[in-house]
């Protein structure tokens, strides 16, 4: 009996905690436009509440005071001019009252002019690509939640499924325009606190913008069902003060120069295997699995496969350019020459494949050059 009471108490406490975190309203957000959207939403909401209370109040009063048990009898009437005018004018006035603030807010939402920074955002299955136009910065942002948390083999972190390896970084107080498209299927870039939600459609460019005055980290997700790993496609936006943002730009450009320099040096098989395993776990593991055996009938294995044991140039080609009509996407632009060379070398020497092949970063650099 005592255990049952404890269990019931625990369930009640859990229910209380869940209820405390359960929110159904819009997020107020941290930008001026997000607050305007929230205020507009609340205005429309309370107008609808008043209309609902008035309409159902009159209906309830009529049901109670004109019921048959009180001897009420229906009246026969037809074409009351005053009633006709009233129930036409009142809704018209209500709609105008809602349309004026809504139109003003929509005009602001779609005003993409005078942006101080343009960023192209491209959706991939299942990651985001950020290209800073005119800044020579181009990188991919992928989920960084460890696989053991996803597989329930470890305690889930604070930002479970909402953390990435490379966040989008923007300056505080500056108008940033987003140009959104997709590489494969329809995605949707959604960050609630910035009041930005825009579809990324292959072959089209959609526009959105934001001005964030408060530095911080803001998280979102893909909001369009885009495939198997749709739920593993988070968005992280890091807003930095202008001076810190400029320093970040310089740091990223320096890192790119270092990657270029690394591609020119000679790499040993052991060093490539270390880097290759990291890249494989990040980009290939979900489909081809940790043991390299894939998922039978869904994703092919690499262990003892014709690709990993066969012609090296064919292996390089499929990693760089993908395979049309399959889930194998092109990784040419997603990783550096060193990372691509390392992961191909890893696949040709892991899980007992042991071809002894080494793919050099210089080989990859030569193959990537024509597509730039």
C-alpha cells in the first residue's frame, strides 16, 4: 500500500513538472519583429475570445430563457433590415480592425532591403550549409549530439538533438538577410526566438531576415518532414557583438588557410585513419553503421564491399559526387581535401578490408578544383 502511494505521488509530481513545461502559446522572441508578431497574435486571440464569449453567451441566454418548458413559442419573422445591416457591418469592422495591424506587420516581415550581411542557407539531408556572400566563408552545420545518447546508451545532454558542430554566427544589431534553398528535398529553416521560418526548396530562393540586438545562442530545427533523419537536423544561431563577430570572421579565414596548407603535406596511413574514423562517425555511420555492414536492404555495407576493395578512383568518385537515385549524397563540398582523403582511406582499411591503400589529400584537391 505504501509503495502504491509513493508511485501515485511520483506520478503526480511528474505530471506537475510536465504541465509546468507545457506551453501552447507563441514564443515572444528576442527581435523587434518577433515581438510585433507575438503582440499581433495576442490582439487577434483576444478579439476572437471576446467574439466567442459574446456569441456563445447570447446562445446560452437564449437557450435558457426561451426554452419550451417556460412556455416560449417561436416567432415567425422575415427580412429584418436592422438585423441584416448589423450582422454585416459588425464583422466588417472587426475584420478591418484586425487587418490594419496585421498588414503593417506583414509589410515589415517581408522587407528584406538594406541588409548589412547576406547569408545563403542550403538544406541537405540532413544538415545545413551556410555561405557568407562576399566573405569567402562556407561551411556545413551538422548535429553534434553523440550517437550513444540517441541510442539511449548514455544520459541525454541539456541540448539533446539541438546542438551542432558549427553554428551559424551573425553580428548583433545588424540586419542579416537569409537566402534559403535546398540541395535535395524541401526543408524548412525555423528559429522561433528570431521569428524566422522559411521553406528551403530546391531550385528556388526564398528570403527572410533578422536583426538580433541581444547576443546569445538561439536554437531551432528543420520544420519540414524531409526524410529519415529529419529530427536530427537542428539549427543553432550564435549572435556575437560586432567586434567579436569580426574576430570570428578572421579566425575562420585563418582556419581555411590552414586546411589548404594541410592538404599539401604528406600524410601517413595511421594519421589518415585517425582523421578518417572521425569523419566516418560524423557523416557515414548513420547509414553504413559502426561495423561497416550497413543496414541490409536499405543501406549497403562497406565491409568487404566492391567499392571499398575495388578500384580506388571509383571509390573516390562516389564519395565526392554521390550516386544519383540513391541516398548516397555528394560530399565534395561538405569536407576538406584532408577529411575526404582520410575517410576514403579509412573505409578501404577498416573492418578487415586492409587494402593498404592511401588516398592523399593532394589527389582530392586536384579532383575538386574543376568544380570550384
